């Protein structure tokens, strides 16, 4: 049986997107590919509300983070790293390996970064070259209000580098409006595409910084990518994943046809209803404050530290979710990227109930009615 996928990447992909990826290969040095890349760039700019062209290259979200560090951080730069989870820690390590002088700002797991956290970080390090932020912390299901955090910085202050790996496409993310200088993401989460495409978006200030020194990496050299994008017809400096770009084009078309704003509202509604179902069963959510709860990923606390046991019980029922990471291994993490609506919500909530019973948990059975009331209250 094909398992139902609720992991935070890869995610379940609508049929039309998978089908598009099966089209015949084309040369990446011919007009049909140039047109494809042009169309993808235009749709991404509308999604991000930006004027600067995003860069697409073979890789994962981690590759996109590596590209930001390689192009926007120089060895010896003082960098404040705000981390509220395992992926904030990863971004920090990537910057440290680039040679940055890291000023850690550790936020308690289970919430996002706040403007006060940013102010505290600046008090300890008044003149950093850059700050690192994670938009959606996949390990905990906590989201950070980037606009509020960045507003605490001086407009001519440090470069703002953001991990949007698990937020882009599922949560509003507007780098130009908020003042983000470097944004990293990927294809296999909110963009509803198979793994294999890294996304990097820079502001004019970010591009100026990237052009100010030679990138130590050929593969991640973003100014080189931009030079190829600005040829007579846009292209990549080396062989791109053509079939994945077909899929990404179709996924962006799918999201735009749905309506970006309506899609974001549906993600928030889905995550909110799922959280209500879990709490109605008697399970607790790891992120206690609803204002920090992610529309993309929910982390559920499993009593008795049985997170991995619950994951195995779900797998036996034909459902894939994710266990906890880092210092919180007892969590169960469920993603809300796909467009399944109420039917999918019922499937994952009912499966968690069944898996919990198999694990010996005392769960309440009337959770679906409570969830249905929440779902219908927020509108069809």
C-alpha cells in the first residue's frame, strides 16, 4: 500500500504536478527551456512579491543556506544567530563553517523569535555584519513573525539572512516588504515539488554584498547564476534538473490558480483544525502559544516519550509522519503542505488516535466532532 505522506518534506504532490514532471526532456540550452525558466521566475516573483530574480539550482534547502553563507558572509564577520530549534542550529553551523564569528542567541524551544529577542541580541552585539533567522522551525512547529523581528533592526544595519526552507509556499513570505537580504528555500515542501531544487533570493543590498568579494564555491556562486539569468535568454550556468523544473512550474501554476492568499488561509485553517483535534483527544501541542504555531507543521507531544513508538504505529497503519529532532525526540511532527482539506485531516487525526491506542495511550474518541466544529466555523 502506498503510504499517506505527512512528513515535513518530501510531501504529497498533486497528480497534475507529478504528471508534468514526466514530460520528455529538453535541452537546457534551447528556447523551450529558456521560456520555462522565465515563467518560473515570474511566478516566484509574484509569490514573493519581489522584483529581483530568484536563483534556482540543483540542491536541497541546506544547499540554499550554504549558498547564502558562501555569498553573503566573509570569514571573521560577526553574525548573530537566532535559533529556536534544530534547523536554526544548522544554519548557525553552516555560517560557522564559513568562518563567521557566531554570536549565539538561543530562544527556548517551543516558540518563535520575537522583536524583543532581536533587541536583546543587538544589545549584546551592537554592530553585527548579519543576523540569521528561521522563518518556520520545522523541528518544533514554531513560526517567527519576520516582519516584526526585522522592524527592530536599523534599515542600514546588518544583513538579514532567512531560512525559509519549510515556509515558502505555505506561509506568507515577502522578503522585499520585510527587509530580507538573503532568503533560502527549496522545492520539496511548501512548493509541492519533488526534492532537488534549491531556491535563493537576494535583495539589492544582498546582491551588492555578493558582488563585493569572490565566492569560494563555484557551485554556489550566486553572481555567476545571475549573469546567466541576465543573458539574452535566461539560463543556468550548469545542467539544471529539467524535469523537476517542469514540476515546479506546474506547482507554482497550481498555487497561483488557487490564489496565493486563499492558499495561505487554507494552510492556517488546516493546521488550526488539526491542533484542535489533537487537543480534543487529550494530546498536547509542543508550541503552547497559538500565535507561534506554524500553519505548515504541527509538533505533538506524545505522553511517556513514545514519539518513535507512535511513528512506527502510524507506519503500520499506512501513514508516514516524522519523529522529533534534537533535544525533543519524543515529539510527533505532522506537516500540512498538501491540499487534502477535511478528508486528509480526518485521515491523519483518526490515524493518530488509532496509533495512540496501539501505544497504550488513553485518548478521548469524540475529537472529530470538535475538529469538525472548528473546521466549519472557519468557513468552507
